C-alpha cells in the first residue's frame, strides 16, 4: 500500500484541507540547528500558490526530490528556491465541509 504525503491547512472557518502531490513525496524546506544541545528547526513558508490561496495566506516552501540536495549544499540554489513558485497541489476537504471553490 502506498502512503500519501502532504500537509494540512485550515481556512478561516476552521475547515481542514489536505494538500498533496499524488504519487510523489513532498519535501518541506526548513532550517535546522542544534542550540545548546537542543535540536531546533523551523519549516519555511512562502506566498500561497493557486491551490492553497483560497484556503490560507501562506504555505510551506515545497521542494521536489531533485531540489533537496541543492537546498542543503548550494547557497545560490537555496536562494533561488526561496523565490520559486510552489507547484500546484491536489486539495481535499477533510472535515466533510465543502466550500464554494470545491464545487467548481
């Protein structure tokens, strides 16, 4: 059985949505450090793409499998990725509530 990867987001009415790229893993760009023996990390966010914009005003910065290594080892590539437009995603309502965008 294949598992899906993605992320959840809630709209202003507290309806829950799941975003994914079917058949592909989603990698989230972040920053990691060990500070005084404590592992710390943040997930970076960016302006929403057309899939997420009707639901929320930001989204995680997504990386493809091919972009993970450049993100980790190439500062110039990482800067370019910070300005890149995330790919479109499949959006699924998870709480049984439908919004007007779900009917289109």
